[in-house]
């Protein structure tokens, strides 16, 4: 690790010098790239320098120890012990800082939620999940834009798609993809029996056009008259858009905006995200397994998390984490669950790093 840390310090100092170069300052793209890298390396280099300084303090104390007697010797021994404890903490901090970064960190997120197994109760649960994420996003001060929504007969969601814009959106929401299960007495149940239903959540990083190249010749674009709520005039013009990507078979429909152009832009945004995720799955078998865990079949037996109303319980089955604060979680107080998932991920990565 220490050899890699020295390489990082050398790179940091090189980038620091380049940032004062006139040619770099005149090139906005290169300046942006170098500035981002400088910011990424900064916390590691700062910690390395703190460690070097404290290590030098320990060396100095050890060099004076043979000639010290009495209280002076006791002070030096105590100083060495304190520095060794601090060095161990700094090494732990550096191991965390050296963990591989998520390539999607900092990106906006597209969330898709669909009612799965359980009929209308599944659609009502899909709405509950959507409202949970919207409340959580509001607490994080992220910007949310609903891209499309299909409302069910009782006011739930057959499906809903929204964009979450925020620097930490992906870092937090990436854990939410997968089948979610609810156990409760449905509004449609007259006998008071508890039912189990499910909804699927898919979380995709938003990608730019440069990340995914789409050939317009591969697209079938259909326009049609929108149906359902949408404001005056929504049903009188052919503003809804359906885009079919023939090579992959992916289909995206948007009809929530009155403007055909806006619906097309939103459909392309979602299509790019789905194609990017599809390409990642094909390149990486591990990502493929992760995606299968996310979408599953929506069945009751497949789940990443259970929301049990009778027990006031939320359980994340991936890490065996349970909290008895169902109402608060559904009201958007989701951070306690996300923090537990993030901590488990860090522990796993640290363990893999130590084995490597």
C-alpha cells in the first residue's frame, strides 16, 4: 500500500504543477479534468502527509530515548505509544481512502418502480415506495423530476419513473435496486387478513450521449395521443412518444409532457441509461448477477427488503439488518438503512483488499 501511496503523492504534485501551467489554464476541458483529479487525490495526500509527520515525531522520540532518564524517558515512551496508536488509525483511514471508487459516483440517477406480484395492492405499494424516495430526496435537497407515471385504478402506480439530480444521489440510492416486499392488510381486503405483495425498484446511473452512442437508424419512433391526466390539451395532440431500440428490443414510452419534443428527450434519457446498464451487464458477469438481484421476477419469494406493518419492521435481507421504525422509513427517514448497507460494502471491500 505504501508504494501505491507514494505514487499518488507524486501524481498529486505533478497535477498541482500542471494546474499552474499557462497551456492548461487556456484549455477548459483539460483544466476541468485535472482539477477533478486534484480534488480526488487531495484527501489521500493530506492523510499521507499527516502520517509522515507523525512518523517523523516517533523517529525523533526513539532517537532520544537511549539518553533519556527519569521523567523525560517516561514522557518519550508515552509519546511513542501515542504516535503508534495514531499511526494505526491513519493507516485504517488510508485503507478506506484507497478503496476503489464507484465509477458512477456523482452522477444523477433514474429510478423506475413497478407494481409486481399482488395485483392492485402491489401498485399501491409501488406508490408508497415512490413517495418514500421522494421524501428522502427532499431531505437530501436533491432535485426530482417525474419522467413518466402510469396510475392504477385505486391510485397506485403500475409503474413510475423519475430522475434524481444530486451529487450524492447515486452513492446513496444505488443500494435500492431490487424486489421489495410488503406484508400488511390491504385496503382491498375485507376479512382483515395480511397479504404479501411486491414491487420492483430499478436504479440506473444517468449517462450522457458521449457514454452511449445510439444510431438513429436503429430507432423506431412512434407518436400517439396521450391518455390520462396531464393538463388541458394533453389528449388533443399527438404528443406521446414511444421509442423502440431494435437491436436490444428495449421500448421506452413517455406521455406526461404536452410537448412531443420534451417527451422524446425524456424517452432518450431513459433509453440511454437502460442501454448503458445493458452494456455493463454484458461486459461484466458480476454486474449481470447484480442486475438479476435487482430486478428478479418480482415474486414474493425474491426480495431484498421486507416492510412488515404488523411488526413495525423493515428488514434488509442482503445484510440481515432490521429496524423497527416502519412509519419513519416510509416517510423518507431511510438513511439508517443506507448507512448500514454502505458500511457492509466498505467492510467487504476492505476484506477483499487485505486478502489481495
